[in-house]
C-alpha cells in the first residue's frame, strides 16, 4: 500500500500596522500537493485570541478580490476604523482525492494576519 502525503499551505502576511482612514490588503495563497483540487476561499476575523471567528461584513469597505481559476485571493479593507483591528484569517476549501475514500471536501485555515489600526493625528 502506498501512502501519499497531503500538503496544504495557506500563506498570509503576518502583521500590518495602519492608521484610521487608510486601506490594507491581505493576500491569501493556497498551495497543495498533487491530488488536491482548490474550490474556494473565504475570510474571517477574530477580535481576541480564544474567541470565535466572525464572518467579514459586506458593507462596501470590505472587498474580496479573487482571480477566477486561481488559488489566491485578497481581502481589501478601506477607510479603516480603530474597531477593525483584529486578526484576519482566510479559509481554503478543497477536495482531497484519496484512492480508497474518493473525494472529500476539507478546509484549511491560514495562520492569520494581525491588523492594528491606530488613530490618525
């Protein structure tokens, strides 16, 4: 029996310090070994370590850009507010092809990008 190792990496910038009213762009890249089919990517945020991940609001300031057929995307946050400070995560959805099991949908979270927003002077 041959066992194939499944390698999935979700890359993110680790920290970003910005001021109110500025913009920030968080890039997310999905890399995987053969036998893995990328499906989609979504973003979440966490205000404090140990608390639940929250969905990103869709209010015009938060924009997700994805290139069709690409395994990467970005989250752009415009007109930042102090309360936008959080750790932002992306989650990749993919199918892992396994000989004995067939396709199984899985998810993998990125390591997170800490965004700190300070008041403008």
